[in-house]
């Protein structure tokens, strides 16, 4: 059964996803890395995390792929 969540809760989850991605991205840039990864479990409970990942990647000119339990982002 799919659980309905409120718009407010969805916005909170979206913001949390973007903050997590931004922190990892900023740290990779600071360290001069060409990629970074995030464990899939970091997005548990977020019903639209795939959409958030696609949007973040598009906005920051990143590519990404699944590598086991990790999502690996490549800075282009």
C-alpha cells in the first residue's frame, strides 16, 4: 500500500535530498575530486529521490550511475 504524504512533507524530503547532494558535491569540489558517491540508503523514505537526483545532476552538469548500493556522480 502506498502511503500518502502531505505537500509539506514532500517539500521537506526534497530539500533534504538536495542538501545532502549539495554537501557531497561541495566537498568533492573542495578536494579537487572528479566524482563522489552516496549510499542509496541516504534517500530512504524519500518517495521521489530519483527525480531529485536527476534534477540535481542536470543543474550541476553531473552524470551518475548506480554501482551496487552506491550512486556515483561524475563531475563533467
